[in-house]
């Protein structure tokens, strides 16, 4: 199991990043990918072909957010670039994310587990 914590920030919402200028989107995406790659370096090239990924966003406020706007695209792309997962398509990953509250410690926590190939 891999656990990655990114202090003080959450993945930008779909509503935000789809409206950004391509240059800003590229910059922010690259920042997320590089941070993921750096934090995964100690795990080496796992290249899971079948993985369960959970992303927990801890926000500093209790504002109501639209769950489906927080698809972790930049995070998944970073995991592929870091060779933790082979691909981020629906044949290779099972993805779950949660929007949580922690006023004192806002962060993003990513957990990756190699999926059990036993279908029972």
C-alpha cells in the first residue's frame, strides 16, 4: 500500500480548471504531477495494472461542494508518470474520492493498493 499526503491543498475542481487558460492549466497540472512523482520516488516503479485508488480531500471549511467536480485527473496523471499505475483507464483502476473537513490540517491524502486479482 502507498500513502501520499499533500499538505495544504486539494485538487482544483473541474469547474475551475476547465475554464482556465491552457497555459495556467498546463502549469498547475505539471505542479501536481511533479509533486506526486516526487512523493512516489521512494516506492520505485510499481506499475500496477490493477489498482484501487482512494483520494481524500480535507477542506478547511464546511462549504457544500459538488462531489463530481473533484475528479482527481492531475493526481491520476501523476501516478501514471510516476510508474505507480500502468494506466488510469477504467480497466486498470477502481477510483473513490471523498470530500472531508479538517479546519486545522487541510490536505489531500492518496492511498493506492494493488487490487486483489481474486474476484471472489
